[in-house]
C-alpha cells in the first residue's frame, strides 16, 4: 500500500514540504530544496530529561543520569566491531550526532550518494548492540569527556546557573551525567531505554535537499519493517516551586575575565504547543530589545565598561520547563547583575518605543525567512517542530501577528514575582576542584 503523503505549503514564502507516517510508525518529513548539500536527521524524542518513565501498563523506571547520551555513543558501534561513522566517509557524507535535553539526533550532510548514506543511517540506528565489555569500554571514554567538560568554564557556568535555578528538575544535571552515574549503566538499562524511546513511532526522519518524497520513501521502505509494535510512553518530572534553589554561586577557574550568568525560571503552564511557541518568541523579542548590540541598554553598559563583549541572551522553553539566561564577561560582574536586574524588575519604566519594537520584529521575521536558504537550518527546524508539536511555518506567522500592545503586556508582567539566580566564575591561579 502506498504511503499517504501530506503537503504543507506557505505561499507567501514560496516554500513547501511533505509529511508522511510510514507503516512502521516513523514520521518522515521531506523538504525538497534545490541546493548543492542535502541534510538528513534521524531523531528520537529522548534526551537527558527523560529519566523516569514507563510504557503503558508497566511500573515507572528511573535510570541513572547520562543514559540518553551514552546510548547515542553506543549506537555507532556495530555487532562486528566496526564503527558506523566509517561507512559515511567513502560516500562523501559527513556524519555526526548529539543529545540534548529532549532529543537525540543522528545526522549527516552530503552532496552525493544520498540514498546510500540514508540507508547506512537508518540501518545502524535501528540495530543496537550492547555487551558488558563494550559498555565498560565506553564508560571510560565518556568519563574522559565528562572530565573535559568540567574544565570548560562556559559549561561549568551554564550548569552552575541551572543548579541555582532548579531544586530538583533534571535540567540541572549535565546531559552526559557524571562519572559516578554512568558507572551504573548496564546493557540491560541501555536496552530498556532503547526499546522504550527508539520505537519508530517516537522518532522522526527529516530529509532536506534536491530529493522527492517518493525517493526517500523508497529507501525507508527498503530498510525499515512495515509493521512494528508501539506503546504509549509516559514520563515523570519533579515538581518545581517558583523559588530558586540558591540565589548566588561562585566558582574559581582559569579565566582571564570574570564570567557571569544569571536568569529566572519560568513555570508558566501552557494549554497547547502553539501557546508555548508564542511565549518563547515574545521572550526572544524582549531579549533583542534590551540586550542586542543595537539596544540602548547594552550600549550604555558597554560605554561604562561593564561589559567587555556582547551579552548573550537566551530563553529555552522545553516541554517540561523553561528558563531565561543572560551571560557576559565583566570586570565587575555583581554591578552588571544589579544594573540588569534593576532594569528587568522595573521594566515598565523602560519599555521600548513602538518603532524599536517594529524594528526588532522585522529583523526576527527576516531571519526566519533567511533560515529557509539552508538545508541544515530547515532540518533542525523540522525536527524541532516534531518535538514541540508545532507546524514549521507557524513561527513566522506568530512573529508577524504579534502586536506592540501584546509585547508591552508580556514585557511588563514577565518578571513580576520571579526570583533571580546569579552564577559567577572568577579568575584563580589554581582551578577549583
């Protein structure tokens, strides 16, 4: 039976893509784009946050931190001892993988041999092989990776802030876990997590390039089974209160200039995925209004020497938590924090003029349009749309629909009642242990 293919088209952008659900349960997005490089992502709704879970009819299972990232590493090792990475190079494809809070993705880019590289990708991700010996070997390799991350000031700053913001949520824990937690990982744990989260009905394949849906589905039909069992997955997350876990964290590492990161956690409850996306876009607008290089506030801080480089602003809105983070380098981190905190807590007195808001809105919409010039950007955006539950073109429609009045209401109320947490890394001759 032929696969039913659904088309999504945005006439104003002149862009379209296709979606189908393979009989195996796998969701497939194909975005025809006549560019020289094709980009492919094969992903599962499984990241570091999915620590406590169950399949329908089973008891909850809680696994050690770092399993999702560990699985990502192990899937490249095949039963004959070969490394799946090595199969991409002869095809002229560049492969990689990553694990985030909510997703694990396996990907490649190529200018040729797309069908062959896609076959390799689908095959190795769907054939796990774990033994006591190869798991123990990987524990040593990932342990070294964890050690290197601990030596990275930016990584330490990021997680020290999340530890300050959150009491219990697993977002406060390094995606790779710790040397202690990964030592508890066994083949049985890996197989249980794989069989839970790598069900094809929990996964998505995105192919963006000079290709047709029929071309892609021919490969998918050839590699994947047409009938697989699937079960509903239920994940459990710790409840978080509005207060921060600790308001201040101080570390000492080998840095030339003090680094700081501060922010708030957002426990807003959303009725649907569209509301969550709109909330995130409004928060991004707020950041651009006050912390972009063109903003009056940033330039005042720069002229006074309170920031030595640009300030980094991000708002991460996940399915189970959300947080705003601002980071910078500064010789006087506490004064920079107090100045910024004062601005945000009294933001109603410092709201941008309508023409400044409209300028930011135009810039964001232009960036959205430009993203469709890159197969990589499109592939990441389509994968994110599957994880978040939002249709790809909805972001641009939301940006275009936001009014000045809506933005002013959001900015005026967002920080009300929220507590800040600050994390600072000061230079030291000897790194903290």
